[in-house]
C-alpha cells in the first residue's frame, strides 16, 4: 500500500471528509500512475476520486469494532518512532 495513505478507521475524533478525500486522491494517483492527470484524463480522474471518496466514507461509516478509538497524537508519535528507526544512520 502507498505509505501516504493512512488508516482512517477507529480514531477519535473520526476522520474528516477532507482526510477521506485526500486518501482517495492518493489512491487514484497511485493506481493511475499520474500525480496530475492530463487534460484528456482530468474528468475521468475526478470521477474516480469522487467514487473512491464515496466508497471509502461508506466503508468507514459501516465498519464496527469493539476496540477503543485510537488517539491521533499517540499514533503519530509511534509513526515518528518507527521512521526514526527506519532512517537511522
């Protein structure tokens, strides 16, 4: 999976519509191989982003879990620690 796409499920506060859309844009960019589509493909790219955004939001709305919500700050700190270990010289 693309490292720029983050887990959005089970966070407090819940993922915003902007975060869901950003993940959809990253997904469409990854599978299309284009960071910015050509004019000829711009409409198809936009439709794909809209469709992925809707599907992602629907999925997040329907998922259930018994686990307590994760804290964004704690998860960000864990990610920074992992990155420090990965990129340590």
